[in-house]
């Protein structure tokens, strides 16, 4: 009849427009994959391999979720519909799962240069996607066309769940996503269009409501797919940009290290010669110098020493950054070590006009396994800071304690103190507590940072306690190598080895 032909043409037109919408969106998604391939290719040897690896991780991670869904659908439909159809559906889906997992594990081992293996994995995933999607779509149609309203509801709901799962988890490979949406969309339309074709309901019928609801759901699923795909591509672009910036930062760090090394080494040799010459002239071996010349040469000597210290700090910092600083560990007697530290810093105490008091405590020997010269560098830096920030004729106290199989070396001053919350500045690089301190006391701002790195490498730690206006106590902690049992205190009249304090008073 003419009316029937017009009705059928209109119905076919609606279905065609729905499929056309799917095709257009699939084409847009394919173009998006092509446009983003070059950008994301920076993060892997081949853009396609990056997509395959991401897809494979999703396959492996979601394995139990998918299989539990297949089990639930097979049990539910097998109990209420045709059992052997449900069993066949489950068997095909499990076979596809096995193939997907096998391909996913192989993809993780593919080299970026193995283009043949990449193509084979891609086509393997696509072929398996077609089989899996057809199995789901065909089974859903077989349930949906049963003479049962409940069957249509179950089939449509399962198709909706499968399409939504694909939108969320299969956007890494656009072709696979487009295939699933096309097959699931065709199954959607086939179930609903069949009812319209068979029953020829009026427009007020609920069958038409179901049809337009299916069209809306299909559009919703395609829109979700596009959104997840865009988010995935944006994440890839951001990751690629971060990797580029990371590589640039690494290159800049290498160039900076090379520059520091070259400049430092080139400065060290002439500085050593200049410092030696100035020290020789200032010693008076070439005769008495006029007061003005002596003052100028003394200033030049001090500035040369500061520059040499800066060069040494830069070289140490570079070695620590590159993990090239060598540590020659040995068994060190802490008592003898602190005695040497006090003696070697006598000149420093004289320069800053302070008293350096080294308390050696008990005569029981205490040992640590450490690099003596690097530990001396750390303790010397702490003593130097304590002397610089102490008042004129102030005291700098050095002592040690043993507890919990650890040796703690303390250096205390009675100076200006450190404000609370300043540890980042104290142990930072090229930092002083404030600019006025830097102008008054000088320094490179690297000493404490280097000291912390050295202590970490030696298996110890460095920290401090301070009160503004009262003073600061730094402590260096190291594990004991050997602690002998304490001997009875010696009789002071026997003249044996006594606890002693080394006080180095500067010349007033």
C-alpha cells in the first residue's frame, strides 16, 4: 500500500540519520586521533604504541570487572530465556577475553621500533573487538526480540551498559570504540525498529517513546565517548609537554653543572696562586709594608680567601648533585677528632675574637665509622657560623654525648639566634636569614646546605635548636661504630687521663 511504503521510507530515514550521526562522530574521533598523534608521539617511540599500551593497561586492570559482568548477564538471561544461548554467549566472550589479555601482555613488551609487531597488535585488537561486539550485539538482539517486554528491557539495558563501558574504557583506540558504538547502536535500533515495523503503532504509542528514547540514549553515549576521548587526548598532550619541559630542565641542569665545573676549575688555579702570593707578601718576608699597603693587601687576602671558599663550595655542590663526591670512611675516635677540631680552628676564634671551648668529656673512647675530612668540613662550618654570629669575646662551646648507640656532637653559641620557621633558609642554597646578615657577616649561603647533604650521605643528620637573643645549638648525629664499657673515673691526684676542656682565648 502507498501509505505503508511512505511509512517504511520514513522509518528507514530515521534509522539512516541515526547511523549517519554515528558515522560523522566516528570520523571526527578518527581525525582527532590523527591530529593528536604527532603531539603525543613525543612521549613514545610511536603514537600508536602509546595508545595500544594505554588500552592494554585498561584491559588488564578491568579484567575481573568485565568477566563478572559477563557471568552476571549469562546467569540472568540463561535463567529466564534460552540457556544454551546464554552458554554460547558466555563462551564466546571468555574467548575474546583470553585473546585480549594475551595481546595486552604482548603489547607491554613491544619495542617502539618494531612497527610490524605494533601493526599486528593493533589489527588483533580490532578483530577481537569486532567478534566481541558482535557477540554482545547479536545476543542482545536475540533476547530483545523475544515475545516478552522484559526481554526488551534486559537487552536494551545490557546494550546501554556495554556502550557506556566502551565509552569510559575503550577511548584509547578510536577505531575500536567506533566499532563498538556502531554495533551496539545498530542493535539498539534493530530491537526498537522491529517493534515499529511489526506492530505499526500510532505516534502516541509507547513503542515510539521507546524508539526516541533509544535515539536519545545513543546520542548521549556518543557524546560521552567524545568527552572521554577529548580528556584522554588532553592528558596525553599535557604529559608530552611535561616530558619536553623535563628534558629541557635536565639539559639545563647538565649545562649548569658543566659551566660550574669549568668556571670553578678555571678559577681555582689562579686563585691559589694569588692567595699564596698575598699570604707571602703579608707575612713580611719581603720587608715591612707601609700601613696603607698592609691594609689594602689584607683586604685583598680576605676577599681572595672568600672567593676560594666559594669556588670550593660550588665544586662540592656539583659533586653532591651528580653523586660524584667520594667518601673514604674509617673508624674515627670522636674525642681525638674534637680535639683536632678545636686546635685547627684556633685561628678562626682569634679572627672573630671569641673563646672556643671544647669539652672532651669522659676518657671512654667512642668511635664512629665516617669520612674524617668530610665530618671535619661539617663541624668546621658549624663552628665558623657560631663564631661569626657570636658577640665580641663570646663563647662557642663544643661537646659530645652518647645515647642510644648514637654520637651527638653539639656546637653552641650565645649570639643573635635564629627565628622560628627558618630551617628552609638555614639549610637552603645561596640563602642567609636576611640581607643585612649577609652584608655584615658574608658567606656564600651554601655551607649548611652542603653540610646537610654530606651528613645524609654519611648516614647521619644535622639539626639545630635556637632562641632569638639567646643563642643557637647545632647538633650532628652519627651512629656509633664501637662504644667501650665505661671505666671507673680516674683519681684526679693520679694525674691520669682527665676529662679536659680546650679553651682557646683570642688575643684581646
